[in-house]
């Protein structure tokens, strides 16, 4: 969309993305920080309605001091790519706030890209989507008609007797959604911690089993017995059994001297 990409460089002085001064914060996490996790809000709007966005930003200033980061495309630094930065901020956001007007509905970038992408994430349970009707427009004939819009009863901000009362109603509605988001984040953190403890309990201990090796079998003792001596051969002629004469087969032949 032309109006989305024109003038999205530089940081607006009314940007609420700056975190509150943490000079006096303790170094470690506190109990209050654990019970009140940070929430990221993505503000989707047409640049033709920038004055209305600034007005709403001022009303949301107290909420921004309570660990709520309110992002819009004016927070993109000069030289950064628009589409990747917008996509990254939308992917990380917990709450998507659409400032609906005829300018918003006629913008292909705002309505067809940002809003439809946010609704896709909402279907998967990844983000909350809130519409703020700035001016009278035909939003009731769109998908937004299925959801409750702000201010009260979807009455456009310009139709209120006082614009400040209208933006106050919007701020109170957004604050309630932020409170619900924090409850969900605390529950998710507790569930993650419980799963981690269960995995550690189910995992085997890191101690290695040591096998006690007893003394091995004793080596055989050296035998002190002498080996049996072989019988010495007899030099005399072998005699046949039962006779005093020598056996003819083994009769020794005497050589002449």
C-alpha cells in the first residue's frame, strides 16, 4: 500500500515503544515481574489516520509504563526494510489493534495483508485482535462484524460527544484484554516450568554406577614336586619272558675287536 510505505522512516516523538526507565530496577527478576509479564501490542492503521493514532497513543501512555510495548511502523528506523520489520513485529505481538476507518478498509496493505494475517494467527490462538472504529464506515459488512469492536458497541470515535471519552473507553477495553493476556502468559510459564520439572524427574540420574571389582583368582602356586624320572634303559639283552635266554629279536651282536 502506498500510504503504508510513504513516511514510515524515522521515529515518531509519540512512539510508545520505549521501555520505562529501569535505572532503579533490581538486577534479578522480581515476584511482581513474574506475575506481570510484558505484553506487545501491534497498532495497524492507515497513515491518513495518523492524527487519530497519535491521540490514542497519548491515552495509552499509562499502559505503556506498565511493561506494555506499543508498536507501530513509525518505530522502524531509517534504512530498515519495511515489510520484514512489520512482519517481525506482527509475529511477536500478543495483541493486534486495528484502527478501522474508510481509509483502513480501502488500503490493500492494511486490510488484506496486516489484518488478514492477524486474523489467521488469531484462528491458531496465537494473538488477540481488537478493532477500534475511528470514523463511520462500512465495517459491518466485513469479517470484523463478527467480533466486538471498540469503543462501546462499535460506535465510531467521531460519533461521541467528546473524543477523549471515546478514547478513554478504548483504553479501558484494551487494558482488560492486556490483563487477560498476562493471565495466559503466566499460565503458559507455569505449564512450561511443570513440564521441565517432570522431564528432569523422569530422566535418569547423571551418576555413573561403579562396579566393585573383587580380588581376582589366585594364580596357581608353583608345584614343588619334581617330575617323575623316566626309567633308565637297561643295557643288558632283553630276555624273553619265562626263560633265562635273551630274545632273538633283541639279541645284541658283538663286534669283533
